[in-house]
């Protein structure tokens, strides 16, 4: 299905946020996720279903000073 990931159209086969993250190479990454503007906690990713046209944001923490 085609979804938007961080502003880019992407084709994914995973049906959940967790499956899409794994498919996109973020399986082990420590990231924050939002689906259509709503925060998705790590514990809910495996149960949060995707549909065509969804907007997934994946954000990594930044360090600096």
C-alpha cells in the first residue's frame, strides 16, 4: 500500500506501524512515531493498523548543546 513517510510517498506491505518500521529499516531504532498527526506509543505500534494514504512520521531523538 502507498503511505507517506516523513513527507515522502512510500510503498509498504506491512499492515501495522511496527511492520512498516521493520520494513523501512527502523526495527531496532529508538524513534518516536505519529500516524496522521497522532502520537503512537511503542507499545501500540504492533496493534496500530495502516491504511492507504496514511501519513507516518518517524522521528529520532537528537543530541546536542
